[in-house]
C-alpha cells in the first residue's frame, strides 16, 4: 500500500495539473525551441479571443504577424537567453505585463520559452515595482485595430486602409447592429482627418421636421421657436472632419436633394439665409435597407444613391463571423467589468452556448447581453444566467455540450428543460406531458430544480 504522500503524487496527474493551470489568474504560454506553441492556459481566450485548441501546435509568429499582440518578446529572449519583461497590447484591447523565461538544455540551447502575462490594470503596483525595464514600443495603427478573427472582416479592414486616405464618399450597408458606425469611425481614424471632428447623425432618430435645421443650421429668427442667435448645422460643425449619416434611407426626398448638393459642391444654404457656406468634409453613410430597390420605388433619389455609393462596404452579420464571438465577448466583459467596478468571469460552458447562438441582433445584441450579465450574474457567468430567448434557440443543437463532465452536462440540460417547461405549464402534469416522463418524476424534478430556487 502506498503511503499518503505517494498517493497524493499519484493522484496529481498531468491532466490534473493542466486543469489547475486553467484557473491561474495569469496567462501561461509555452513555446518549444522552434517557437511552436506547446501549451496555453484558458486566459488566452480572454486576452486574444482564440480558443486553446486553435492555438496549440501553431508557430508563435503566425499569431504575431496577424496582429494578435505587439511587440514580441521572442527575438530578445532568443538572442540574449535571459528573462525579459515588457508591456504588450493585444488585438482585443488588453494591456499586459508579460514576462518571458528561457529554459535551456545542457548545450545552453533554448528548449522552451515560458511566458506569463498579467493584465496591467489589475496590477499597477506590481508594474511600478518591476526591476526590469518595460518596453512599450506599440505600433500606432495597432491601437486602432478593429476586433476580429474573421477572414471577411480582415479583408474589409485591409480595404479600409486603402480608401481611408481619400475623400471619396463611402456607403456602409448591412443589418442593424453589425458595427456600421464602428467601421465609419475606423475609417475616420485612419484618414488625414483623424484630428478633426467625427459627427454621428442617426437620420431615423431625429424627427423629419427637425432634421433639416440640425443638418444645415439656421439664421436668427428664421422660424418660430428658432434661437435668437441662430444655430450652426452639423455639416458646418463637421468642417475639416467626417460626418456619418446613419440610416440614410430614412431621409425625406426634399432633404435628399439638399444632401446631394453638399456632396457635389461641398456647399449648402442654412435655413433663412441667402448665402451659401462652404465646408471641407467627408461623408460616410450607412443603411440597413435596400437602397437600389428604394430607387426603383421612387422613394430614394437615384442621383444621390450613386453619389453615395462611390465606395461600398458590406458588414456581414455576426452569424457569419462566428470566430468573432469569443474575442467580442471578452472585450465587452472587460469593458463592463471596468464600468461597474466588478471582476466577473465567464464559464466555458456559457461561452460554448454563446458560440452556437444565431445573434439576430448582431454585435449590438452581444454587447447588451454582456452588460446585463455583468450586472445580474454572480462571480462566474453560467449558462443559467443567460436569458430564455437564447437558451430556447440553442437547446436543439445536437453537438451542444455544456461540459466535459457527462454528469454535469446532463444535470445542466435537465435543469434548463425542467425550468422552461414548469414556467410554461405551471404544474407537474403539464411538465410530465411536455417532457414525456411520469408525473411522479416530474414532481421530483420540479422540487429539485424549480422550487429550490424560491
């Protein structure tokens, strides 16, 4: 019989050790001598928005060259063969204090490089006490990176770099909540106008009778209720910058004609004035409507459509960008943790559910959900914290598994189904019929999963 110490050693298997490392508050990241990634713990999802299984086995440079972090500690560690500390920025906005430690073999060659990374905002005191110098040579363009792991979106971002330096009008189209306003601001920050104003105008949110005065301004006493000193319009306020006309399809036909004049001549006449004003602006417009069909129906001016559509960008829905769900989730989680002074984390089971949901409200829906979960959940955001509308949509996905533990997975699915059924029917008989089980079993499950919450 092994003694107690030997039994403890036997129980702590490699699998157990790796699972323990997943609970580390620091990221742990290991390269072999050829800089191939041989291990990462689960914090890589939080810092870079990619899952462990998609990282291990690939080369470190594959991710660095794609902009997942900057700068890289590998060249310095490889050359000097000494521990290095530096400040890094990741693709989803995390700022890290990263330490790299070379492990040498008997020939004084690097066998492994072990990295640990801590989010700087949580360890300010630790950073100040660091003995080794911190390097923060961040690429300026990197700080403006649009959060994405999706090939379509990366192609769009590459396209944006080409068109941003020009003054050409851009039309962004796609479903509501896909990030049309974000890409418009991204274009602005990449342009020569980045130090000028960026004005976001939602044409659907301003009443038609007010929109004209908001856009073009007015002179003193030009209409009842006007300010005595008059008012500068948004086109004039955006001078030397960019104006983003969201929901452009909601503009009334008379207003469309006036906007067309601004695009063509960079001039306009305020309400009540006889003099035109010149502006130096770039116009970016967006819509979730089919403007070409509106042109055919005579509800949108054909000449305005073609003036707007010099450069068009289509924003794909989140359902076509499944790779972005993880990085966006962690980005929003970090944002709302900071906003509400909390430190919530999300379970792997819950993240798995989010990845299987269709997201009809796109990125905006995911952002709103993460704010709700940070406010309403306990320390760990679990599957049961998700709203019913999401659980209802994912319950029939055959490959959906909430946990690596069969017992935990069965319990989670049973709990969800029983709670949903009891909420709908309100009786053991109704639950028994709905779930095709005996009434006595339904009563027991209701007591276990529903009444225990009361």
